[in-house]
């Protein structure tokens, strides 16, 4: 697999990474740990060198899984994790990016991941109660101490990005981005390009919808977070099925799958974008990674942009409580 540079701070990773959250959090019953270790090893065999996790996934369980799986590959892969939530009380989902909390989170992540240095440390969500300068300054200190290599933000707005970058240069911004969520394009992308910051899209397959496998009749497990996402209500899933028609057409033309078309499109947007699709299945992993070999023509890209500009996606991408945590 080819590699891409994330930002101007020296981090180079596989052009497709692996989002590990769904292996133990968010999408129903956690997968078998041993099987997920095997899946992560398979990803490495296929060329993946970039793995994404966070302390809140579980909480803690996903970092422990990733740490277990990647211990034999220290120095050969890059691990990204995140801080920023108050996990001191069960069920608490409040934001907490106080300097002391950041340092405590990093110590915990280092232990669970079984590493001496975090390759890429993100603030998971911007904390309005803590100046971003304090956050960036704390991470700057952790970098100087050798505990962190690179700094990133997640779901941050332009002004927050600029303020943080002025204190400690950012390597990457992680935010949702896909064919059905293109909000970062008009303001975020020009800012990242200007400042030399990479972009890591999560949910590049629209939380599974752009695979074409989810219909109005799909039943999610009770603990699957999509049950609370307005965009995944039965009514909106039905209304959004038309989005898949163009993907199906292009998939047939290229002898590919809708998921591969969707991922190839994301890769084609900028050379400093590294998507992190997640999966718990070997055949889906292989399918996703094959998208890196797919070449969409200029005509394909123009057609996709034209047709999607006519589509109004139904439903918000987060429930109201989560929407409030998005920095704009």
C-alpha cells in the first residue's frame, strides 16, 4: 500500500488506516478480542500502518485491544488515540480537557497501549471550558517530554484550529467526512491546506450506509449507537436510499463495490487525506483496502459531484446531545 504524509510535522502512514472503535464499542456487542487481534494483524499484512483508537471507546477496552494487538509491531506502525472526556464516573459523557486531566489520560493510554510514546494524540472534542491554548500548551509539554509525537484535534472549527496551531503545530484534524457529509470542504479544507495540517476522515462510509448494505428494514442491536442517530431512523434510511443509486452505477462500471467507490472518492479529494474505515470482518477489511487501487476518472468525479449536489440527505448525523459537542 502507498503512504501519505499527514501534515508537515513528519508523520507518514498508509493511505488507508483502520478505525478500531467498532471492534469493542458503539456498534452493538463487542467482537471477540482474539478475532480482532487477528484482524489487526491481517491489516498489517495488507499494508496498514495507521490505527485509530480512544480512551472513551469502551471505555478503555479498545485501547487495551489495540495495545495487545500491536505490541509485536512497535516502531512499524503509528497509533492515534484521544483524550477529552470525563470518565471518572460511570455513564459520564461530559467534556474534560483540563491540563491535569490530559496528563492523566495520556499516562493511562500509554499503559493500555503498551507504548512509550503516542504517535498522534487528538483532543477528542473541543472543551469550551478550557482555552485551547492551555490544551495545546499541555500537549506541547508532553511532546517535549517524549510521551507524544504529534498533536491533533477532532471535530474542531477553523478558529480553534488556528489558535491551537499557533501554540503547538497540528499534524492532523480528524472529523467526519464522506459523500453524504461534506461540511469540512468550504472552510476547513482551505485552512488545513494553508497551515499544512493533514485530515483524517472518520466514518468515510457514512457509518456503514454507503456500503449499500443498510436498508429501511435493517435492525440494529439495542446497544448500536445508530439507533439514536436521526439519519438512521427508519424513515430517513428509506428516504436516503436514492443516494446509493449512483454508487451502484459506478460500482458496476468499475467492477467494484459501492464502499470502494465511496472510499476512492474520499482518497481523490486531497493528497493529505487518510481515511480510517472500520470493520470487524476480514472480507470487509480486504474490500476496503482494495479501494486504494481503484482509479476514478475525472468524468467519474464530476458526475459524482454533480449528482450529489442535487441530493438532500435526510436526518442529522448526531443526536442533539452529541451535536452540542461539535466546535464550529
